[in-house]
C-alpha cells in the first residue's frame, strides 16, 4: 500500500507540473467560438476604431431611442422616501447630467434605473425603445459604471476588457472578440496602458482617469446601448475630468443612451451634456431640461442666492436648493414650461410614429457554463499568480525553520514529544497560510456582486473556479515543498513520504475551504480575520493530543483531526522509542509507537478513511460558501404586522392610479 502511494504521488506530482507550467506561461489555445483568453494588446495597423454600432440601439441608423422611467418611488433602509413619483427621459445622442448635493439620491436613481440589487426598495416602470423592461432584464441591459471602479488590481487593462468580452460574446469568434477589445482600447485612448496592471492599495498601477476609462470600457466593449455612470469625474483633476466628459459626449453622439451623476461640475464639463437634471432633498426635482436653458431658467431665483446670484447657473441653483429657499425652487419647477416639455417628450417617446421602426430590446444572456468555468479559471490564475510566488517563498522559509528546529529527531522520549510538536507546528503554519483567502475576499467581493448581478456567471461556477485554482496554485506545490524540506532536515521515517505529503496538502486545502466559507459570511467585516485565527487555533487545540479525551464530539468537530492522526500515525507506526525520562528511574525500557499512540489518543485509522474525512469537510465548506453567496444576492423583505398592513393599504390606493395590466413586483432577485 505504501509503495502504491509512492507511485501515485509521483504520477500526481508529474501531472501537476505538466498542468501548471502551461497555465503559468499561458501556453494554451482557444478554439473558435469557445472563449477568449486574456490577450496581450498589440495595435493592429489594419484595425480601425470605427466598429459596427450595437445592433439594437443606434440613433443614426434606426431612428430615435430613449430610456423612459415613470412613477419612480424609492424607500431607503431608514424608511426615507425619495422622488415621489418622478418621471424622466434620456434620449440617444442627448447625454443627461444628474446634479445635486450629497444625499439627494443621485446614486439611488442610477441604481434603480440600472436594476441594481440594493437594500433600497424601488418601484418604477422603465421603458427602453417603447418596450417595458423587467428588473431582471434591466440589469443585463444597462451598463452601470459605479463610483468605485471595483476592477481587479492584478489584471491589466486589456485583460479586464477581454474578460467582459469573452463572457458577453461567447458565440463570437476569437477574431471578432479581439477586434472588439482593440476597438474599445483605441476608442478610450488606453493604448499606452493596455498591458499595465490596474493596481490598487497594495501597488501602484494606472492613474485614476485611466482607471475610470477602463471601467467605462468594460461596459462599452460588450455593446451596451445604455450607460449609467455614477460620478465618473469624482477624484479627477479638471483636465482629466474634462477629457472624460468629451469622451462621454462622443459616445452619446454615436447613438449611446448615456446619463451620469456629478456633484458640482465646471461649466466646461457640463457643456458636454445636452440635458441636466437637478435633484434636491428627498429626490425632489428642481430642474429637468436642456442645459443651455438653465441660465435663463434660474434668472428669477438669483435674488434668493446668498451671494446675490454670483456664479454659474448650476452652482447657483445647487446653493439655493441647499439653503433656506429650497421650497421656492421646487415650486417654480412644478409650474415651469420645462416640466411640460419633458412630459411631452416622454409621451412622444412612448408613442410610435407612422412608419417608424420599433427596435427590439435584447438583454444579455448568461454564457454557457463551460465558458464561465474556463474564463473564471484563467482570471483566477492571473489574480493568484503573484500570491502563489509569495506562498512558495513562505513555504520554503517555514520548512527550513521547522526542519532546523526539529533537526534529526532522536528515538527517545524526547523524539516522541518532538514528533508531535512538529506535526502541531506544521498544522499551525498551514492554517495561518490559509488566512490569505480572507483578504482575497475583501478585494474581489464587490466585483463578484456586480458581475453576478449583471449576469456574467453563476455563483456556483465562481466558487468552483476559485476553489480549483486555489487548490492548484496554493494547496499542492507550497505544502509539498514544505514537506520535502521538513522530511529531509527532521529525519522522519524513510519510505513514507507520499502519505506525509498527502497529509500536508489536504490539511492546507481543508483550512483554505474553511476560510473561504467564513469569508463568504461577512466578506467586508474586519472582525472575520481575528475570528478565523481564533477558530483555527481552537481546531488545532482539540484536534491533536493536547485534548485529554480520546473520544468525543469536540475532537470530531476539528477539521485537523484526520490530518493530525494521519501524519502522526504515518510517522510513529512500527517505530520503537527508548523510554528515558530525565530524573526518573524506570524499568519500562522501550515502548513502541503504537503504545504511544494509544496513550495519546492518536487513532491509527486507514489512510483512505482519513482522506475521506478531510475531503468531506472541504466539500461541506465549499457547499456552505456557495449557499451563503447565493442567499446574499437575494433581498429578503422585513416582515412585521404593522408593515404588512401599511404596505397593503398603500398598494391598494396606488394600484387604482396605475394602468390596467401592470403588475407590481413583490420580491426582488
């Protein structure tokens, strides 16, 4: 049996090396129509930046297109209501700027129109090209660029865009996908940083403006006809912000329906937007109309300005609605001609003209599972490759330190204690290395939520890809390297290297899946890391001989019990130790390793049984992580008797005012 394990370990190690080297060096090919690997950007002289417009929205070729929302109501988690039935419209070729002070509901408005899953309760009817869009379909139709870009810092600009293209265009050939990536990079002026990493707080990458343009490119590359940007110019200098504004205006002129929220733009930046929406407290509308008409509109309100009306039109209106005369500004808009013109535009956009072609709205579909797995595996390999380098270095250092500490252990009583201490120290090291998975969740959780909501992939495929790539890169090579170093320096029993190496790898893997499950429960909480350390130390305490009882529930709860038994029994089985305690006269002479295992509560179970326990714990934690992540994507309503009664009465009164056939959604995804 030990000889078979030796051969199996050699074959597995050889196969792992053959599989890892091509992935590490990117020696893989992709067949036509399958998926797209992360390309290295090379500018093609024959590839122009003029690519075919999206098939279902183009103001130049198929007439007008517009995004219309009616009867918008929103309730924040603190029960604050917003918008009070607001209507609005964004037309192709006429970008809309959403202005307002902090807390007025700019981000909430974009989230509602993009179908974003949040804790905010939103009730709105959205039409795109006269087609009513359901919330589940809206999330895969509108490209939403958030204020925090949430791009993976380890990916380059071309890799981030390539990943989006591969999942959004799974049935296109590789040539078409590469052309789309090159067109997007060239259109956004990112040629100089196409092969540079995005970067983050750990290391410096591209600049803030380039990062915002990359986030826009991720949505633009997948042919989205509607783009919603949440404060895209926030944190940028005036020149970079103005350059981004020119780019957004050009995209809108090419047929894209575009709206962006901004806090206090300069007049030059605001001039890139054809229409302007100004929101006040509780989402009340202070102005909704053409940007060029804003100076004329606020002329009667300049006398209410604290500084006598000095400043640009947008700044004056923002100062007024933030002061004591805000109600007068809101009352003026209710009777202004701009509101009537906006309502007429909405009615015209929802009414088809004779002979005008009505474009069909096509939402993006979830790609095949095979494409999801391949793309997620390749991306995880790119993300974790730098982490694997540090893990190998840590494993080598830890192996040398442990080997020198327990160098050439003797066959006496001190050797028994040293062997158990070595096994305990190895489990501590492997458990602490697995804590790196918690930190990875903090960086990747935001992007996972957004990509999952947009329909890039399923939760199950994401968890599988993360576990598989983590096992290949971090849970096979580093523990095996540590095992080899420790085995040589500590002088462990020869001929049993395969089982020892298997125990090292499985102990590291089960600790990694435990951290994965724990991190999935609260990925953004800072208390998860100390809690994980405490639980791992507790598992180490009750899983080995430090616990006096031999049987019991506590020992079976420990994820390290099976690996501790397997490594200890593998080393002590068949050995004879001299019993020579210092300062004590004894006639016992020698004791076998089996006697010591019986006294210390170490179970000499078959290897396959211990392997089954370790794999069972790992499968349980992977399943638990998948279940938690799936449930976190569902908004569960808060149930109370009073809340249900109030909601029922309000719904009955509100339903009488709505058009026939319209249904109210009672639960979000």
